[in-house]
């Protein structure tokens, strides 16, 4: 049980895909302008990470490895991720159209989000069991959502801040992102 908690918390905090590994930066910068869209994207990515892990783990260990086809991991994983992204996209389009429209082009880009692919590959590279892989995917998704939600608050504050014209827009956003990233470095060493 202790191992599972360490995997969960380290995936959320010390090994955060966005703030420590710098994966998934495109939706992090693109969707974090509003809290609702940031939280919605975080839930969508978490769902896709967990579902992709549930499907890719047995495919890797049950089909690809026994047949010496490990080199197909990336292709198979991306296809599985694309399947779940389509499910999420269709669900949001029918059930939550406002969130669907606010996420815009970033929703289908979950397929190529390296954080989602990264969690499936890291589960194999770290030799996690099936249960540990699911916990890592959950922690990775929750960490992604945490980064998006925190940064949406920071970006809201930036709208009202007195920033020199030179730094308005993208420069201020990138500087704020780096400061948020550095703040997460305080968690390093907690779970080693």
C-alpha cells in the first residue's frame, strides 16, 4: 500500500508530467486560461491516461512481448489513445457541448499529447505491475489537472497585473509557467 501511495504522489507532484518532465505543454498553455476548461481538460486527460493504461498494459505484456514485437509499442499505444480520445470527444460533444467548444482544437490533440503516451511508456520502463501502472496513470492525470488548474489561477491574476508592455502575453505566461514549475521542485526528495 505504501508503494502505491508513493507512486500516486510522486506522479502528481515530484514527477509531474507538465511541471517536472515538461510533457503536455501545448494544452497546458492553450487551455489554462479559464478554470472550467482547465479542469475539463484535466478530467479528459486523466480518463484517457487511465483507460489507455488499462488497455495497453495487457497488449504489451500479453501480445507484443511474447511475440517479440515490442518495437510496435508506440504505434499501438497511439492507436489505443486515439480510440479513447474519440470516445471522450463524442461524449463531450453530445453531453457537455459548452466544454467541447471551449476545449476546441486541444481536445483531439490529446491523442498526440506526449504526457498521455509518456505514462504508458513509463509504466513499462519502470516495470510497474498492472495495479501500479493504473495508480501511476491516475497520479499522472491528477498531476496534469493540478498543474492546469493552478496555472489557470495564475493566468487569471496575470490579466489584472501591471505588467510592462514588453512582457504582456506569451512572455509573461512563460515566465509564470517557469515560476510554477520551480515551485513544484520543492517536492523533490519527498518520495525517493
